[in-house]
């Protein structure tokens, strides 16, 4: 008996994209716009995506998928191309981003040519931290006679470290501290499989808060630092659905029991939810303590 038959191994084979998705708009875009498939793409690029609409109008053109980032509302345009990249589609993604005021551009292709990889890399290097361009190849693979499975491979993406350095230029001392804190937080968060299984941490920013994307658009969880009062915090935030916010407020005792912190309810015109603060956590000049706060 040979080793192959002994271990009963199958053979991985690549499947032509057009065998599954004959038409780019009618088949692939329709498939990708489904929630589970957008989530698959989003997990690869590190952004939790929510569909706004497909074939969204931009002047006399239509962007394949118009979406947003959960929690932040950052607008995302996704252009699909089930063939090699070309100059026409490169122009389209830039036009669509401008027309929609998008901060994230995702170009999904069958194969990325070197000159277009370089173009996306150049765009990421020459735009500020508010913008990000992703070039992603999609593949289909099967094992033996199994159904083909999709796989997204990120070819080009924003260099967050470089953009963080750019962002730090011209910031106040306090803003620079916040950026450094959230950079440390993201590094630690991404090193914890038990954390990343549940949450997708945002890229670092100069804000006093960061959002935990947790798989739903109905609510989100935010983390806070207060550099003036020397405290850290967490918030359960519901943007629209008051029934969820009020349910959280009515059950604030459950949150308090789990966190060991007093709940501070809020019920504004649109948003509602709960905030919790941990005092005695000075941020400025106390970098050695940051990992403990983050944990």
C-alpha cells in the first residue's frame, strides 16, 4: 500500500471562477453581497462590512457593492472584476470612491497585475490614515469531487504602521498619547486568539475611543480612555433601536455583576445604553501600565 492510499489523501484543485459565477454582476456580485460572504471578505481585510446596496449609482455609472463598516459607518465601495486587473477598473474604483465619499476601497479581482499592485500600493502610501485601498484576489478550490470553496487573498492593503506615523505628525501631545495607546491595544488584541474569535479590533486612531466590531449592526461596544481624569471605560452603545438600549438599562445589574463596575445609563434622543468606568488608571506618562489596562 502506498503512502497516498495509506493516509487516504485527496487532491486540491483550482476551479475556474466563471464555472461558478458566469456573470460578474448577476452571479458574483449577487453572491458577494450576501451577509455571510461579505463577512468572509471582511474577515480577510479586517473590516466588518454591512451592505448598503448593490449596483449603487455614481453619476451615470454603478458601483458593484456599496457598504459601510459596522460601528463606525465608514463608507466602503467594492468593485468586482473576474479577470486580470486593467486600467479601466482602476479608474472606476477611484471614481466610485470620490462619488460616494468612501474611505475604504476594495477591488476584488481574479488576478492582480504587477502594475496595478504598484498603483494601489502608491495610493496607500500617498493618502492619509482616513483612506485605505485593498486589492484582493478571489480563488475557488475543491478537494477531489467536493464543492468548490472560495478563498480571498489580500494582495495590497494599507500599511497601518506607516499611516500611524503619518497621522502622528502635527498631533497634540494628548492626541499622540491616544494614538500610541490604541496602537498598543491593537497589537495586544490581535495576539489573543480568544479575543479575536469574538471581536475585530479597529485600526489605531487619535480618538479617545475605539469600537469593538462584534458581528451585528444593532449595537456595538466601545472602549474609552480619559486622559484628563485618568480612567478607562467600556460602553454598550445602541444607535437606533431603543428596545435594545432600554433592555440593557433595565438589566444593568447583570452587567455590574460581571464587570464589578457601576453602570452609568444614558438615553439620548437617538442613542441609548450603558457606560462603565474604571478609575485610577492614569494614561499619560504611564506607558508601562498600559498592557494591564488593556488586559
